[in-house]
């Protein structure tokens, strides 16, 4: 028997995990980690985007899930190159070894994230053959980033604004995509 539901199997979702985005050629060992911040389908591996993958999943009676980590950006990625002002660097880390935190407390950064992931969700399929689950991970500890970005006498403000912005990000994506 096959593993998909239409073949008598049990798989209900096609999961596109880390690495669906471009990984910079300069990345050591060409691993998924170094592409975080390039939140668009890798045109070399997915020249027509992820829509054909999600459509194929639907043909096998599976829903589609896309993994992402919107708050992380690595050096050399689109986000780090085009909007470094939205990123909080890890304190005490050399630029080449940075792992940046997208500052959801910055309204411009948050609005970009909302609009960008909304376009990604919308462009990669139709409601019938599109993305069903948008999964977010957060594989970093943000506390040192937030603390380093606080101004004197305003301890905790970066964290509060980030958390409120993160909740706004999800509220707006759910408003725009109620079935997600």
C-alpha cells in the first residue's frame, strides 16, 4: 500500500520544512540555517514556486504545511542586505558570525513581515490547492537581543514591543487567511 491517503496510507500533510528558500553560495556546508532571511522559494529548485508541490499534495488528498522562521535572518540573505535597520544583532558577535533578530516591535518591519508572508501564502496556491498550515519556529533565544536593544531606563520595552508585534503578525495573517 502507498503512504498517501488516496493510496490507503496515513499521511495527511505534505510538510515543506527548512531549506525551501535560497541558501547563499557563501554558506558553509550549504545548510538550511544560512538561508534564514530569504523567505521566498528557491528559484533554482522551485522555478514555478511551491504551488506545483502544494497542488500535487492536494491531488493525493494531503494538506500542505510550510515551515518558516520569520524572526531570524542570517548575513547575506535578502532581509539582511535590504533592511538591516529592522534587524537586532546578537550582542558581542562579529558581523560574519551574526544571527539577526527581526524586530517585530518596529512597525515597518512587522508590516513588511505581514505583507510578505501574506503574499507568500497567497501566491503559492489557491484556497483549494494552496497552503493550509503556516508553521513558525523560533530557534533562538531572543532575550539578549531585546536587552541589548533597550535604551537606558527602558528595560524590557524592546521585548514588550516585539511580543505585541508578533501577536499582531499572527492576528493579521489569520484575519487575511481565516482557514490557515
